[in-house]
C-alpha cells in the first residue's frame, strides 16, 4: 500500500498535485481542508467549530481532525493507498496517524514536502482568493498568519518523518507538470529503494 503525506505550506500546490497523483497511482486523496470545507458548507456542528479556527488562520484541534480522518479512511477499505494532504500537521498528529495505520496493517510510505518561498506563497494565495471565494485566501494578514502557524507548529513534523527516513523535499516552483514530474520521480525512486 502506498501512503503519502503531501506536505507544504498553504499555497504550495498540494491540492493540485494530489489530484494528479491519485490518477497516476490509483490512491485516495484525503484533504483535511476539503473535509473541513464540506462540513462547513453543510453547517455541521464540527464544521462550525472548524470554521472558527480556520477563519483566524489557526489549526483545528487534533482530536477533531483525527476522528474525521479515521472516518474517511474507513470509508475506503479497498484503497491501494492514500495521499494525506494537510495532515499530519504536528508530531502528535503524526504519531496518532502512525498508530491508526499500524492498526490497519500499513504505514506512511513517504512524506513529500513541497518547497516554495514565502513571497511566492502569498502571491499564489491572493490570486486563488480572487477566484475561490475563500475568505482565508483573500486577506494578506490571514495568509501571513497561516504561513507563520505552519512555520512555527507544522514544519517540525518533518523531523518525525526524517528520523524514520521517510522525508523527501521536492522543489514546488515551476509549472504544474514540472512539479508533478519531480514528485513522481521521487515516489518511484522511493518505491524502488524500499
């Protein structure tokens, strides 16, 4: 089973690349952002709670995120693997995910981290905000806070996977296809070395 953590700051292109990777590798895309937005749109209790955190550019509490993600994995019992997009964001989340997957007889294969400079991220998110209608992409102050939260709280999870020889940094600047080719080369190289 191929389980990938697709990692990177807001605006790095995780969603775009995940869509291409699921088609190539026949795996299921689990985006915590999409899961949260579906709950927000449906005005569920969880969605309302998640929105209050997201609107301020903060992370949704671990226990809420983990329960939602476990439910999504359980909905796909015949999957050949998963791309975890936007999760884990903290070391405790990585530990919880590893424990959950081990209970399912699998583990994370590799963490792919898209590397993009902060100014490029802000530019991308502001552009996306004009088209997407997402409030968290339209305000430069909120964007800067999201990137800051990522740098302070989230980037440390890379150490968790580095210590397990499962961390791979990938240049996230260039055309969508160039970045995709780099990701595939890394995945294929990693699969061969297993």
